[in-house]
C-alpha cells in the first residue's frame, strides 16, 4: 500500500466517517472502494447523455434511405476501389 494525504471539505469527511461506521470498515477502505467504483463509471454515459443519444438515434433512423443490399454493397466496393486509386474523379449519384 502507498500512503497519501488528501484534503477534504467537512461534508465529505462527515460522509466518509458515516460510511466507514456503517460498514464497520476503515475509512481508507471506503475511499478505495469509492475510487474503484468511480473509475469503472468514467467511460459510461450519464442518463442525460444516454437519453440524448437515443433521441438522436430515433430521429436519424427513419430518414436513412432504404436501398437494396446489392446496391449498398456495390457502392461500398466503389468507395474502396476509389480510395485505392487515390479518390473519386466524379461525384456519386444521389439516391
């Protein structure tokens, strides 16, 4: 273990002490668990972000044009071939 020193406001200290007493564990354990849980959540979306992305998804999906699978595959093949050649020389036709 590594010993560190932190400065907390009184409200945080009170909460830390309450949590440690409730769990019958050392304050250092409570801090370690809190940091571990926080680190696990860092990459997760907040509820507000998740709802926003779902609204965007719901708005975008209906406007995606439906194309036959063969047409989609042909367009992807054209794009890949153009990239290998250094880019398209002309504009593609809009669906």
